[in-house]
């Protein structure tokens, strides 16, 4: 199963450095379109979304999650987020249980 990131260029590129593919989006609406597409792809097991694009579509993401159990969709802090510095490798290991 694949892991795919959806978000800003910096967010997606950060994960691409770790070998995770991604989709760069410029708006929450485009993010929702891409996430919906990924949820219908049986090869995708985990979708990581930056919180800067997901905050305006959280209700729609919750609705999508309620309809399908896979892939899992996680919202993560975007680079430069008010949540402070984020170690994406550590976060990914925690999510995957590695």
C-alpha cells in the first residue's frame, strides 16, 4: 500500500525526500478533489494532508472518512505552522507504528 501526501510544495517536498510521493495543491478545494480521487485508489493506504489546506475542508474530510475506512487520512501540521517545528520522519514512524 502506498502513502501519499497532499498539500503545499514545501509539505509535499519534505516527504518526497523520505521517498513518499505527493500531490501539490494550491487550495483546499483542489486538495479535496485530490483526496477524493486517492480514496478511490485501492493502492493507497494512507493520505497525509497538511493542516493549512485541510482546515477549511475538515467537515468534508470527516464525511469522507465515515464512508470508507481505507485509506486512512491524517492531517499534519504544515511547515511553519504555529504548532512549532515538526519532525516528519518521526511523525510518519508514529503513524505507521514503526
